[in-house]
C-alpha cells in the first residue's frame, strides 16, 4: 500500500513537472499577444488619411488609417474586383499606386515586371498609412451592391448547383454576357469573405431582374459550401458586374470549350447569340468524366434545332470502352477539339475564335492544341478557375 502511494505521488510530481513548462509557455504566449495588440493600438495609430479618387472632390473621403485599401474602399461602396477575398491569390485588385511603396513579396507572383516597375499594387495588400491619390476606372466605379433573395437552389449535377437570385435592391442588373458577380458571405459567418461566380443567365432573362449562377460545391470551400445550403427566400448580397469575357462581334466561327462550372459564362454568351438571331457558326465542346457531369442538355438540344449553326459536343474522359450507352466523344476535351478542327472544321484555323472557361489544366491543353493547329493566340479568349 505504501509502495502504491509512493508511486502515485511520484507520478503526480512528474506530471506536474511536465505540465509546468507548457503552462509557462502558454502564459508567455498570451502576454506577447496582448503586447502586440497594445502596440498596434498605440504605436500603429496612423490617424486620419485622405483618399483622393480621380481628383473628384465628391468621391474623395477621409478615413482612419491602418486598414487595407481594399476594405476601406469596400466600406465606401467602391467595389474593386477581388475574387479571393483579399488573400493576394487572384490578382484581380490591381491599381497603379506608386506612392504606396514597393510591392510586397505576397504580391509579386501576381504582377508582371512592367507592373512592378510602374507601381501597380494589389490593393488588398496595401495598408493605408498616409494620404493616397487613386485613379479608378469609371467601369469599376459603376459596380453596385445588390440585395437579393434566393429563388431556387437546385442540383444540376452531383457537384454543381444552379442558384437563381432574384434582385430586390436595386431590382435590375445590367451586364454583358461573360461577366461575373462576387458573392459576399454574411459578416456573422465570415466577414470579408467573397468569391467570384460567372453569370449563367442572359441580360434578357426576366428583364435582368434575376441572376443565374452555376456553383461547384462539395470540395471544402467555405463560400461554395455555404451557398449550397441556401434555401428559397434566404437573403444574400452580391456585387457586380465585373469583367469583360464576352464574344467579339466579328462573325468568325466560335470554338467554345468549358468544363464543370465553366458552363456558366458560355451559357450566357450562347443564349445571347440565340436571342440576337446570330448567323455565326458555334461549336460548343464540354468536357466531363462521365454522363453525370452533363447538364442543360435540353437547352443545347433545343438550340441545335433553333440556332442558325450550333452544335453541342460533350467529351467524356472516363467512359469505359465497352460502355455502349455513350456514343459521343471519348477522352479529354482538348483532343475532341483537335479532331474537329483537323477533320471536320470547314473554317480556316486562322479565322477561328476560341472561348474557353474551366480548370487551368483543361484550358492550357486546349490553347496548346488550338495554337499548334494555327488558331492565333490573340483570338483565344479564356477564363481559368
């Protein structure tokens, strides 16, 4: 009995000796954190800073320094594109701003040498510490915030949702086919989080009073996971429209290629062509793994009947050789594009135009094929995501 008591006491002493350094380190860490907060408050107080926009007094304002320029402008309802939510990973929020100092290492992967030289910055990485003079293009100043209500949120495939948003305030959005909006997370869930989603609707659908999005979900993304849970009647906020991924009105044959949620901007572009009774030849290749990845099939079948010269060509990469239920293209989509241009396309490759949207490896593969065949690189428009 005495031995067990001694062993127990020894064990408790050892545990105490083991835990003491951990507790000490925890206390030190807490103290350092408090010191940093106090230092930030007293030492990093930059006071009031004036933000001068385009030398227009009515747009200029005074703000407390210390926050990022992206967030400060957003609070003033000036929405600069930032699909990554300010993490310096999308490279969208570029403004020429030499007086803000040299670009940070976090910005350099997103900036060209010329941009670094002329003082272009990612404004999500610019902390406002003094007065700044900004030049913001007019099209960015026209971007608005929209309060919306979810009309529907249905599965298009096993990992893509069709989210329909009904605009309430303002109740109409003017956009061009191929543009995108940014979806804002509610502040109580993730303040400042936002993601870019291409608009799948046309400007004529419901007189621009609704926005249709194709959202890929189920892969752990915070915003896409939240969006997948939305129900009819839920209120959300979007900003936009952004971007200019639209078809050039040249009359040339269009080679459209998409995969997954890359369907969205091409749906908008092609439906807009149909509304205008365009006479352009359009061949739309869509890449997937199997038949479960295909959607809007009724839409494409109807357009093949009603449009002047439209073809929908799905290509599936994981179809087994003995699967007789599939009679379409097999293999990766860039190979289907290559076969078409080499064997069936009647247009001169130098006159073709490419419109591509989807995962980067797919886009890179299609660009390599098209340029090798003779399609000019400057006639290939693409959006990787």
